């Protein structure tokens, strides 16, 4: 377009000179000026232009809200008649302040910003969004375009800066799952002590085969002339392992989204309840975090970061099961602390899963099964503690609960 303007300007200039026509001469000068300005904007329109996006927080619980600020800076003496930004945002969020446009990508939306900038001007725009579902969501990249005021030339630049918003699963009181609020699985005592406190020795007894050499009481041994073993006060820390099944239908592929989210919310809620009861809690999932290969495996612990690691793992779950929950249970059976409670959350009550749970129970682990389905499950083996927590209707109810605690 500008080449044509330059050619036309030259032709009019020559014609104006030859014909001594001041109007043609003036028109040629104006066209030449327009072509020059257009070339200037084409070369420098996006020079010293920056675009940034800032999330007030990068981690939320499902249902929470946050603010996002975008900033455009024109750090040069050349003003911009127009500048357009098309920033890719996740389609799974809800805009409270602002509006997103459709994108050709199914799960993406576009934040559309159109403005003019004076020289050395900085413009900020504020938006508010609500995290409506669990997951890890990417913001960016952004395509920024500008040009001359006549629309003859357009310059584009891709700003590849990306931000991630991690949305934790909903965590509800276990009573909302239909479980007893005080302790979701009652008083599950084991026949043996949970653990011994090495700092609290309550007495000695004769040594028996299998006692740890570290527990030998050498002074008592010297006095009595035979090996004596220390007797410790049992520790008060219980252990629990929560297993979450990502499979929701028989066969692959296929998923019931409500079942999946209910399983994840139930697993997180039970883990929180057990942590609040001062238990050492672990989390095991038969799937992997997004862009990772290994299964989610967090052994029982009461370390301060355990809860955060659980939430991060559940938020970043890909949603695709890599093995059956039965396989996951049997693989972890030998590594679980003796007497650790095992809580399994699953929508597929296969014979293999029930057999694995019964084997764990016979090995000394109190076991509880949380069953997910629209209808109550059929008769389960005697002696297996099981709870039906519902299906689609239950999830729709939980997803509408307003939570005001800090969780």
C-alpha cells in the first residue's frame, strides 16, 4: 500500500511541476508525508513497547476469586494511534470484571485490549476472575499489534511470557461427605502399638529374638547377668494413607467428570481431617501430575509442607489413571507403616480392589472404602468398612457449597 502511495506521490509531484499546478504539488507533498509517517510507524511502532500480566495470587481454592492486572508501556517519544492485545487466557475461569472472547482453540479464550498510547505512557487495566474448577491453568502468550493511523501497515509481536494459576480442589468438612464429623472412620485401633517414643523409657524386660540391638539396656544387662531390652512408652502419632482412584468408567478412554472431581475432593477432605486429628497422613494416586511420568506418592508425614504438597499434587493431576488402584495398593502395601489406616476412594469397586483392601486389613491395616456412584453399591464383603458418598448429585451439591474457612 505504501509503495503505491510513494509512486503516486512521485507522479503527482512531477505532474504538478510540469503543469505548474500548486494543488497537485500540495497533494504530492501530503501523500509523501503520509507515506513517510506510515514507514516510521511501521519500523518503530512496537519498539520499546512492553506488555506484562500480573496475577494477585497464583494459588487458589476452587470457588475463590483473584485480581489480574495487565500493563502496557510505550517507552519512546513516538505515540501510538492504536495498539491491540490478544492475550490467551484459560477458558475454565469465570470473568467477574472484564470479558473474554472466543478463540479458535477449544479450551482457550482471548482477552482483547484496544487502546491508544501517548509517548512515554503507561496504561494498566484491572480484571477480576473466579476459579470455578480444580486444575493448573496457563495465561499467555499474548499477540500485540500496532501500526500507523491510516491502517496501511501493521506490525505484530508475540509476547511469550506465561503465568500459571493453580486451583486447589474443594476441601469440605467430612460431614458434607456423609461421614462422621469427629473421626470419619470411628475408633480404628490396632492390636499392636502404633509407634514407640524413644525418649520415654518405662522399664526393661528380658531380651527376645527379634528385638532391635539399639533397644538393649546395657546397665540392666550388667546387673542381671542377661540381656535386657528397654520398654518404651507408645507414641500417640497414628498414620494414615489416602488412596484416590482416577478411573471412573470401565475401559479406556472415558471419564465421568463429576465422579473424578468428587473422588479428588473426598480424598483431600479426608486427608485434611486426619491431619487436623494430628495423624501422619500420606497420599497415593494411580495417576501422575501434569507433564510428569511417576505416580503421585506422598508417604505418611506430619511435616508442615505435607498439606501443601498434597494440594499441589491434586491440582496438577492429569486426570488419567496409569494403573488400577488395586495395583497401586499392592505396590505400597509393604512400605506402609504397620497399623496405618488405609482409606480408598473409588468409583470402580472391582473384585481385585476389594481383594486388595481385604488383604491389607488382614495384614493389620484398618481399612475404609469410600464408594462413588449415583446408586448405592451392591453388597460388599463382610468386615469391610465402606461408605457410599454419592455420585453426580453429590458433586453438584458440594460444588455449590460456599466455603469461608482458610482450609
